[in-house]
C-alpha cells in the first residue's frame, strides 16, 4: 500500500478490519460499569472514580512492573457478582469489539477470576460465559470464540477442573486453553499432562511465555505444552536457537506492545521488538491484552505499530492475516475468515490507490 503511515489520522486505523487473538475478559471491563457496581453493591472498594481508576487501570506515572500490572486483576475479581453481571460484562466487551471493527475475536477468560467473589462453581461460570458470548456475538455481529485460561500460580488442582470443563464444552464455543500468570517460580512441568489432554481433545494451546521470563520458557511452552501460539514472547530475540525453533514450528506470537511497556517488559515503547520479531521471520500478531487496564483500543495498537515502531501498512496487513490464519477454528471457517479479511484489505488498498 502506498503512502507514509504517519499521514493517517486515528480514524483510518479505527476503520481497518481487525482480528484479535489475545484479549482477556477480566482486563476489558468498562470503568463506568465498575463505578456503578461499586456504588449499587456497596463493594469494599473506592467509590471515588479517580481512586477506583487507579486501582483497576494503569496510570502513566505509576511503577511499571509485573507485580503492579497483575495487581489490577486482583481488584477486578471483585466485579463478577452474579450470572447477570457476567452477562453484562461480556455484552459490553463485545459491543466495544464491534465498535472497533473486529471481525474475529478470541476472548480469554479465567474461571478462577469469575468464581473468586462469590464462590461460583467452575463449570457453572463457564456455562454463563458461553451463553452470554453466544448471544452477544450474534447481537453485535462479531465472530467470537473463547479460550479458558488458567494461571500458573494458582496451582494444578484448579487447572484440572478448568481443563475438564473446557473439554466437555468444546463444541459450545470454547476453542482453546491458555496458560497465563507468573512465569517465575511456577514451572510449566506441573501442567504437562493437562495440556497434553487438552491437545488430544483438539483444543488449541496458547501459553504466556518469554514475557517476564527468559526465552527458555518459550522452548518449554512449545516442546512440553505443545503451544500453537505464544502470548507475548517478546524476549525470544535474546536466544537465536529459540527463534529458529519457533520459526520451524510456525508458532504464532500474540504481541501486545502497550501492555509490554506498562508491565515493564520493555523500557520504551519505541524500543519494542515487534519489528525485529517480524524481520526474524516469526509469525507476529498485534493485540491489546487488556484494553481497559491499558486504556487503549486495538486501533491504538495498530497505529502504534505503524507510527512508533515503523511498520508499513503492508506489514500491518500481514499481522492481521497471520492472526486470521492462526485462529483456533476448523479449517473451513479459518480459510473463510482469512479470505474475508484479505478481501477487505484489498478494498482498502484499491481505495488508497485512486
């Protein structure tokens, strides 16, 4: 596509057709809804909007660290108060996705987070998410699939319940299993059997690795857990042998630039390794991670990729197509998605050429 990306206004990026593989439900909740819930349910949380905002959203001057970023999720667990509240959150998340022109979304949700406030059973909370997602996706016209997520630091016993329930509900919109949470001190080895079981049941596997931890964690994710996709993985360039393995296995990377900066993974946004990962021949996609926590949209990440990191529009298009190609969908559905995305981007190129 011709032209200098810096010439395009925010509206241009907003209008682009998008695919997202890495977005957490818990990190996507509307602040206005959280403020309302604090007041209507008398939650033991700040009622002053600025104080609540600081608790659940990243603030520009606060320390950038893994601990600080993950603390936002701890606070957000208080807002899953009932099946109706879960339904409301999901409808709002998909309404926001539709407004961003997402054509396909894989939404990760952590049953442990949904069950924390009121002690809901894992399987029931998953059913609520599935039903709400089906209804909201149809209403807002955003093709959406779900990834059930478990955190390393929350142990194997809970993970067993989540994996069993996810396998039982695979035909109901759950297409994958995600491993997230703290990398340090919580080895992947405790989950090998569970993830093997999930793969045998044909669930896709996405593993957060090489984010805060070393690139050797990416090797473990690929070889021990059978990861099809790596969440973040931005430290991979520290180890050429890991780059070679990921390239050989055609692993897809779910990169989230703003999140990586806010959580202290990269020192400066302008130094984010996304372009270098692409130059190394890796399959890279662009994602938000947690749009509410980071106070961004996917449009913002697309613009950042082009205007701050220097991607050409053709490279951004390649990232979007990689995302469509890596979707955890049956082959026919995936190819239809790829064809639809490619057709829309071709239309953009033709319009720009006039």
